[in-house]
C-alpha cells in the first residue's frame, strides 16, 4: 500500500495511517494546524487516494493543543479576486470528496476547531468532541463567508436560523451546545478522548460495511430529493445488501444465538 509522499512520514502535515480496517487521518502542523497550501494539498491527496481505495471507516483527528485555528489568513492576502472562484471551487471539492466516501466517516474534535476544519467536520457522517471543545465559523472577522461548504452543511443539520446565527455572529460554541443542537453526535472526556474517538471509529470499521454504505446512500438520496427519492431507491439498495456475505452470516448468527450474538463482520 503506497501512500502519496504528502501523507507519509513524521514531517507530513496530514498523515494517513491504518489500524486494520480503520483509516486514520491526523492533522499535525504545529502549533495551530492551519490550512495553508501544504495542508490543503495533503487533504486533496488524501481524499483522492481514499476515493480510489475506500477503507471500512475513516477517523479524522488532530495532534496538538488545538484541532485547527482554521485558514491561514495570509492565503486571503495573496489571493486575487479574479482567481477566487477557481480557488474556492477546488477547496469545496475536498469537502465534497470527503462527504462522498462510501464508508462511515468520523471527525474527532478535542479542542478549538475553526473555519476549514469545522467545515470538513460537517462533511463527515459523525462528529465526536470533548464537552470543552469550541467550534466556530469566524470568517466575519475578515469580512468573508465560509467557502468550503460549512454554512449549507450546518443549515442541513440544525436549520437555517441556527446556521445564520453561528456564521453571522462568528461566535464560538462549546461541544456541549453543538451536541444539544445535533451537530456533535457524542461527547467524550478529555482524559480519554483520543482513545474513545478511536474506539468509536473502530466500532464502525468493524461493522457491516456494505450496510453502512447503503445507509449513507439512502440518506444522501433523501437530502437530494426527500422521502420520495429515498423510497424510490430503497428496494434496489436493500436487495443489494441482502446479497452480502455479512448480512447472510449475521442472520444465521441471530437465529442461532439471538440478538446478543457475537459477529465478526468481514466488510463484504
């Protein structure tokens, strides 16, 4: 398994590693894990590589005191307005590629998570955080708007009023608040956060991979076309899952040992 050079090695700002079926993307660019050309380039390489070789689950995490302080403001100073559409279009493409991965994706936020990092978190299926973690789309401080898809994905999760509030005020919101809103799916204590987040991702990675992919597909169809679109696709999607090895083995185990059966899913 050959990784792009941007994702391998101790000096990489974004590392891709594997724990069996779980892929782990770790941002590690001290001290703030800023999104600059190196970080964006590594993210583009990562989503391209993972799209071609989907794992059974993906955990996104960060080393350091903060998850990310967001976009390096020097990026804006050096960006010509004439190039802005193509520039941000390519960055939005990273968000879209992450969102389109067929496997479950989890974003782990142990502390401050701003702008681009928060937008990528919103592209993941699930977000876990510490209660004290702080999240924000703070582009108003430079007279800008979130340009990696965060506003609309936040509105999708919490409604337009809350999305406008968060973006227009530029305030920071604790993990506990965003858990109440439904943005954060689980809260873990700081002392065990990284281990808990890893276990959370591993639970998904060792689950019924094809069924998870089908569930993502149905949710995606619902978001695009509502219940009718999801209903229209569901019989064929369910039929495909019905033919998987994991489904047939799990049914047999359930019938033999009941709902508490132990099942080692194979991802096929």
